[in-house]
């Protein structure tokens, strides 16, 4: 990534050293330059707000995706009625929905949470539905043979079988939640790293702009890896292949 970064700046000299900052420039800004600690603290303060917004949006989006996927898979009528509506909403750019979301939920945490949750919801919904539908048919039939309902089969068979899909959706949704929170802060709340990035452009704080992008990218990678570790631990205990060696 560092090589690509350097090659990009050299390939587009019109970006110029005033706007385009190299890895060395960001290292100096965050670590060695006078006032580096103040610059780092300002970014971290904004990042904590963004992480809070993204975490709430991620939790809401994943919970909604799980519930809706369970309803769609279990009751086909609900899926046939609302899936086209969900796909229609998914096709509308978030920037176009932002004014309506802000009007309904306000410019605070509520509006940012909804934007982050929307980014998380639709990809997670599709992946979780696919995982629920891939449950072993024989196991579902056994539950039905013993008098279990569709909801019992969902709880005992489909959800454990869908855990790999749930965690795959979670891994994809972590960066998505951060992107949704950044967009929400930019268009809605005016706080957090999203708003800070936009304010940095007209004030020519390009060192801060690039440093913020680097930090939020590293945080996204770290969160993705953390979800992967949690996935391995949970699947080893509760996944469809748990106990097999």
C-alpha cells in the first residue's frame, strides 16, 4: 500500500506537494513534527465519535438483517411483499436519502446511526438469507418429524448452519459501518471524523486530511481482523462443524 501511495503521487504530479502528502509527510505530522501529539489527539477524539456511531449503526444493521432474514426465509409471503421494497431502497444512493433521514431522525446520533445501519443492512441481509437457506434439509426434516415448528427448525438448525454467513456479513459490514458513519457525520451531525475530513479541505489542512484517512483505514483493517478472530472462536464452539476433527 505504501508503494502504491508513492507511485500514485509520482504518477500524478499535478496533485502537487501542497495537496498530495506522502507517507513520510504523514509520519512527520503524526509523530516527529512539533505539535504532533496535539494533532494525534485531535484525530483520535474525532475517531472515537466515529467509532461510537459506527458501532451503534453496525449493531442495529446486523440485528435488523438477522431478524428480517429470519422472517423472509420462514414466511415466504413477507419476502415476496417486502424484498422488492428493500432492493428499491438499496438502489437509492445514501447521499440522496440523507436529507430525508436527517429530517426524520435529526442531525444527532440517531441520524448517523440510521445511515450506518442502512449501509450494513442490505449486504448482510442477502448473505444471511443465503446462509439460512443452505441449512441441511435432512436436519430440518428431522425437526419437523418430531413435531417442531418452522421457528424451532430455524433456531436449532438454520441459524447454527448460517453462522459462517453471518460472520462473513459482519466482516464486510465493519468497513461499511465506518463509511456510513463518516457519511452521516459529514451530511448530518457535523461531528466526528467525517465532519473533520470535510472541514480540513477548505482550510487547507491536507496533512490532517491524509492522516485521518490513513488512521481510519488502519482501524478498518484492525476491526476486520478482530471480527475474523471472533469468527474462528465462535465457529469452533457453535458452528456447523463444531466438534469435528
